[in-house]
C-alpha cells in the first residue's frame, strides 16, 4: 500500500510540474516531508545530489527518494529500495508520457490558438514564482539554518556556505570569449570548494 502511495505522490508531482524539474521542488518538499518519508535536511541533500549527477533532475530526485523510502518502509535491503525507486520514477515520468502522446495526437493544432498561448503565458509566470520560492527556501535552510520564513528559533548564519554561494553566483556571470561558463564547470567547482572549505576549516 505504501508503494502505491509513493507512486501516487510522484504521479501528482509529475502531473502538476510545468517548467522543468526544478519547478517540482516545492511539491516534493511539501508532499514527501508531509508523508514523513524524509526530513527536509535529507531532501535538500538529495536535491544537491540530483543536481550534480548525470540525468534529468526529476528522474534523479524521484529515484533517490524512492530508493530511500523503499528501504525505510521494509527495513532495508536491495529489493525494497529497487521497488521504491521504480514506483517513484514511474510515477513522476508517467504524466509527461501521457500528456506528450495526447499533445501529439489531439492538441497539436490547438496549441496555435491565442487562448491556449495565453494560458501558457500565465503558467510561465507561476513557474517563475515557484522557482523563486525554491531559491528562498534553500537559502534559508542551507545558509541561515532556518526551517522556514516563519521560523522564530533564530538563524545560524553559515559564513562558509555563503562564501561558496557568492563565488559560484559571481562565476555564473563570467564570460569567456563571449560565452558563459558551462554549468558542468560550476557543478565541479562547487564540489571542490565544498570539499576544501568544509573539509579543512575547523567547525565549518
């Protein structure tokens, strides 16, 4: 039953995610944490891993989460983890597959109509809002150590994390021969900086 719930949760996430994998982060953080499957701290670690490993972000985060949840539900082991990863990954991919087939078969002409274009204009605006909320949430959690905007427990500023964030943000605007640095370079640098600064600075 829990595995069906895992499939259903990620099916809903895949169904209502518009604008790329990152737009699903608020839904994942709300639903997965609400079900008690993962803590917010572990989920943020999974987001970082999904960003820095090959493959689509949505598939990566679903697979990592499903594997961990499957192992947790049945006390560990390879097969529960594999079943959990299959349920979560299939769930998050299935809506896109269904919608793409329907678009190709039925809605290819309707997509050119002005009313449909206006709908997607509004949807793009909401995606921008979702991505902004993701940035704020991750910044508060990772850099300030707060659970949410309404956390009254006080912030614990992570100076090292902020320095890494500032360096990588600045590098993302650097251009070499008219071209921005490749995202892979940014990802590799983030890992190296994290290892150097957190690995060698006492108390960091």
